[in-house]
């Protein structure tokens, strides 16, 4: 599926994909313990990450890893 006009690149088109229509074509990388189907904050995060620096990516990744560890601990998933 193509979204956006001719000026949109593939990454931008991917960010604009209507998740509810495409959901049946994707599998969760988390095995379903986190649902991204309507997470507009996640879309905003990716759009910002595309234009941020490597230093910003590193800092964000550290915070995300901390959050994943906390989620797994609460869910009783071994790390």
C-alpha cells in the first residue's frame, strides 16, 4: 500500500499507515504482551527519531531498555 504523495519517502509512508487496516498483516515482536495497534505516541516517537542525532538515539534507547526491563519484571518474564 502506498500512502502520501510522490514527495513522501517509504519511511514517511510507513508512519502514515492506518494501523487498524494493516494490523492483520503484522505479527507482534513481543508475542502480544504489548499491543501497539493504537499507540499514537509510538508513531510520534518514530517520527522524531528519524530527524534526531545519534546521541539522541542512544539516550532514548537507554530509557526504552529500562522501560522494557520494568515491563518484563512486572509481567514475570525472565530477562
